[in-house]
């Protein structure tokens, strides 16, 4: 079960605020191979679960048109998307890594394939502290063979099913690359990645000096505070949509806390040519 946080890039067409998502799990072995394990798919408009059919790790969307209308991705606003991964049984051995790939479905299957979307779209996957995309998998530490008789009749000594735990030494051997049925194997190649973006600070200070805001654009995380301090003799303010510091005499400060992600433009009330921007990140 994958819980993702996605943001739609509004530079595309309006239809792209709904997208299909593919999550693929693979095992990267200590020998340097990558073994396919399982995948899952979801459409972002299927965000309302049917409580009578869903389980904690297996959501089942209603799929109704009314629910889908309320599940569109919003530009600049992280939206939670739940992607169920199909059931599988796989042994991840000590020393291996689990690789999780998130992309759009299309041309990735052997016997069948999805059609790729005709128009390219850009969506952002969030991995920040406040919007942490993650995958949750059930773990079975030992394989159990049940003692119950398949016929419901008390087993005889000749037909008894033996209950046992298969311990690690029995499963220690790593299968050769490509030997597992329907689990392709290839040499592991890491994806080129850029360093993760730095998280926005929780507080920012902006000086007002020389009839200008010293930092014309600042970034702060949700719940963060921006403090303006006037260094000029003339009185100034920072006034935007839904907030204002009021007029600040020289040497005085005022703070505003931003609890909603977005971009906030502001200006000085008596001097409207003085402008600034606060970007609130999730």
C-alpha cells in the first residue's frame, strides 16, 4: 500500500489534474541485481474508499462520478493519493534493498501494456517531513504450513499436514538472476537523482529599509512565522490578502503566522510600490 503526496503542475492542460500512477517494488540484491517483485496502479480521481470493500492495506474506491469530481489534483497543493499494491509473496534477504519506483503507467509490461497519455504532464512527488510519501508492506517472518486437513477430516499419520516454521538457513540461497517465474531480473542501475531540496525554515526575518523590503521573496514552511522590522524613519506596513502588520514606526516589528500553503503577495499600505512575496511550503 503506497501513500503518496502529489502536486499538479498547472502549466499543462486542465485534464491533467487527474492522472494515473504506477508504483513498482523491486529487490536490489547484494550481488548487484534488481529483481521485479510487484506493482500497483491507481487513478488520482479514485480517492474516496468504499468502507464495505476496503481494508487498511487494500483500499477499494467507489469509482463514482460524484466522488471523482472532488478528487482532482490542485496546483501547488499536495494531495494524498493511495495506491494499492497487488498481493505478493517474496523473500527479501539480509543485505538487500527495497526499491520503490513511482511513475506513470505505459509501455512497462511484457504481455500487455497501458496506453500512455497523449500529452506530457508534470507532477511533483513530496517526501518532506510534513508530507511524507511512503509505502507500507505486511511482513511474514516465518512461513507456516497449516496442520488442518484439506478435506476437513481428521488426518491420518500417512496424510497429516505438518506444521513447521521454515527458518532462515533453509531460505538462505539467492535464486539466480532470471530464474523466478514472472519476476524479471536485470543489473541494478541507480537512477540519477539531485540532492533533496532544503526544507523551508520555520521563521524568517525581513528588514524594511530604504523604502524597500530587504528580501523581496521569502519562503517559510506551513505554520511558520515571518517578522518584519521597520528600519526607516517613515512608517511602513506589510499588507497582503488576509494579513497586515499595521503601520510600523521606526524600530518596531510585527509577525504573521502562515498556516496554509500558497503564495502571498503583499505591499506597504502607504507606499504601494514597495512589494514582496511570501511562499508557504507544505
